[in-house]
């Protein structure tokens, strides 16, 4: 294997025998064109045109190679690549090239590289994007092109924050020089740029000693070249300054940065000047002169903004200058305010320091006011977007008021409106409900919706989407009782009309599924809590209600349980809550008619407070609840009533635990 690899490396590193005349002619054309500058470029293009007209392929190939070399001389690598590719196509037509003329090989065999599997994989990754371009220049005998492509790619990798890949590419460029016998011209092209890139790599790795060695070597190589470039020397000086800064040799760093600034200023390179000024600011900061350092950083930021380049390197330079300005800008210490101690001086379970509780009082008399009653500490749902369906009266109204008191933006829905009450005995509208929220610390929006109509449900979804783009808490509470009440309640089943079944399942059953599914995209963007206000009537008969009521609640519970299984993994948590016997307007009216006594009833706000408790839980807890306890009793969540009464929980556990 080693023998065969040596032969292959030797063949690809060949100096073309049959193509030697073409390469010699190209070198002569290049040498004649270099001193003339732009005029020389024009002469080469004219010779290329005449060669194409006279159909002289060898002269055309020579002109293309000379043009490629001249473009590489002025760092126009993309144009050089185009000329090289055209020359390669001509070489194939003429039967020239390394593989066709291996027998005429006169150079030296390339040394066999011994790399570990990891090093080989890294090398392959770094060279893979360049392989085609490198082979193009190698096939036409133009190692300058290989070197230029490798060094340019190394700079790109360095700007992308990949110093290891940059160092691999620099080593490949040095191997190209060694393969070509260490020609003086190629060494001059590689020595300065490679050392500069390696210096930047060492700076990225926080290795100041090696960075300084490479930077000084780069500066020396640039200054000793036959055609020294001022900008390259200045870049090396910036690297020297940054290396000295890492060593905290601030005086030497400032001296090198000043030299680089003068050189960049003489060439009109605003980006380079900004880079040098940043090095100056860093050195001045190290010396403790923050005012001068800030001036230098601001000048660097201004130059970076004025630079016409829109490359990622220029953007990174602007960000560096902006960050350095922010670090150097003086900060004023916050004014110290001596607050008088009122109340307790340390936190306790039942009081807050400086607000409540007997403790050390100020010795001096004072006149002041302190709000001791309020709900500021209970704003658990502050700013959350909530929807409560069926909130004209009853438990829906109580839930909406609890959410508003917790700081939510509450949309209340119903068919009722001022002058068009849906129940002339119980009265109540969503407008009246929403009007009370301002005093409670929340925001109320009344929406007139008939949830039996799909078009109106979708209009409600669109309004939430356009206004907020998200929904945090959706409470499905709307329920329809067919009229008249006297037929609905306590009527034998054979006297109950079939319309009861259709009317009750349309509102209070299936409509909630449709509305919730429409809200799913916006629930995913919010907290994603869906709470269904149902009843234990889905599990057992309550004598006063007709059969349609049980079908309604069973449809509601089972459909929502199925939906919970589908959406739980997408951050939407569906829970069902069963209130106990509720002291609503309807139950109060029924008790008056029948002369019954209402004992141990839950207020309409009790379930609302339980829903506030559920809505403020963490997503992990909600996920567990929606999976294991999809149905909860209000008293299971919250024990204490608003009037101080304590409700006994865990009364409906036969249906709340586990999965069914």
C-alpha cells in the first residue's frame, strides 16, 4: 500500500513533460505582464482573444495560465479559478496533464503522511469543499492557485470560529510548497500569510507566546518580500499588539497598535484602521486610562460603520467595537435610598417585612398611608389571556370574576346582551359581567356568541388570534337548559321531548370540542390550559335532571378525555373539573319555589378560585394532572370557601383516579 501510494503521489506531483512548453510560455507571458500592471492584463486578454481566433490551443492555454497567475497576484481568486478551469479543459483536449504524462516526471516524490484516524478525518473535512478547486490548479501546474485557495479558506474558517480547521489548511499550503521543491517564490507567498493565520489561531486559543512568535515572523516575512504590502505588514502588527496584550505588556502592545494604525491610515483601509484602534483601546484599558480607551473604541466603531464591506468579518468587528464601548463607558452607581422600617424586620409565614406585623417602629413621628388590603400578591394570572364561555350568570360568571381578580385578560362569552337577556327571570348579561372586572384588577371583554353556531365559534377564534396571537387559559363552561324550566326539571322520561337531547348536546357537549380544536394553535403559543366545567352527572343519575342532561355531560367528559390524549404531548393540558352543589341564581330561585333549605353549597367563586389554582401550576404538574387525574372535584383542588367555610374533598374519587 505504501509503495502504491508513493507512486500515486509522485504522479500527481509531476512537472508535466509534454506540457512543459505550455508552462514555459505561460511563465514568459506572466513575467512580461507583471511590471505593466493593468496594461499587462489587457495585453494578456488580447493574446487570449487572438489565440482563440487563430485556433491555436497551446497559445490559448498559455494565455489562460498567465491570466490565472496574474489574478492570483492581485488576490482575484474567483477570476483565477475561472481561467484555470478553462485551461484545464484545454489540457484535456490536448492530452496534457499529470496523469497522461507520468513517465516524464522529473520532480521529487511527495513524502507519505502518517496521520491518526482522527487527524485524517479532520483533514478530510477541512479539504473536502476545496478538493475540486485544488485539483484544477494542480492539473495545470499552478501551485500558486492551490496556495491562494488554501490560505483564503483558512481565513474563512478562522472568521467562522474554527481555528483548528484553519491550522490544517495552513499546513496543507506549506505541503504544497514542499512538494514543489521549496521554490523561493512560493515560500514568499506562504511564509507571511501562514504565520499571520497561525498567530490568529494562537490568539483564539489564548496562547500569547506562540502567537507573538508567529506574528513577529509574519511581520518580518511581509517586510522582506520583494513587493511588500503595507496592509499585510499592518495586520501583522495588530496581531503583535494583541499578543502583547495577552501577556499584559501594555507599552509594547500600544506601540505595535500605533504603528498598525498609521500604516492602515496611509492605505485608506477603514476596516484595518478600526481593528488597530481596537487593539489600541485594549492596551490603553490595560494601562488604566479608560477615558482614552473609550475614545479609541468609539473611533473604531465609527470607522467600522463607515467601512463599505458588508462581510461577516466586518459585522463581527462592529460588534466587538460596540461591546468594548459598552464595557468602557462609565457607570453611575445607583443612588442609595434609606427606607424607614415599618413593621417586621424579617420574613415570616404570615407577614411581609416593612408592610405588616408589629416590630420596631420609627422613633420620629410621621404621617403616611399604607394600603394594607388588596390582591396585589395574588395576581397569579397577570397578563394571561383567558376565555370563559357561558359567563352571563351562574358558575361561569363566578369563574370569570376569579380570573379577573387574579389579573387575567378575560373574554366572557354568551348570547345575552343589554335588552336581550336570554332568561328574563334570572337576568344577567356578559356585558354586566365584564364591567365588574376593572374594580377587581383585571380586564374584561364581552363577546356575544351563540356557541351552537360553528361560524360564530370560528369568528371567536379569529378574534383571539388577531388580537393576541395566543391563548393561555380556556374555560369551557357554556351550558343550555331548554325552555320552559318546568318541563325540563322533574318530568317523566316519556314526557320529555327529543329536542332536549339535540339542544343539550349541541351547547355544553360537542360545541366545546369544536371551539377547543379551533383554539389549539393559539393554546400552544400560550400556557395551553383547557379546563372543562362538567358535572358528576356523567357518572350517576341526579333525580331532578332529565336523561338529556346525563348524555350531555357524558359526551362532554369522554370527548374531552379523548382530546387530552391527543394534545398532551404538544404542550396543551386538558382537565375536567366537577363542582359540587353550587349556590347559583337558578338554585336560589328553585329553593324559593320549593321552600327548600340550601345547606353546604359552594359559591360560584369557589370553582373560579380552584381554576385559578390550576391555571397557575407548572407545565410539568399540569401534564401529570391531565394524564393521571383528568377529572377533579373543585374541593379536591381548593378547600377553603370565600366565606371561610371548608369543603370536604375527595368525595368523587371513584372516577378521578387512574385511566378509564
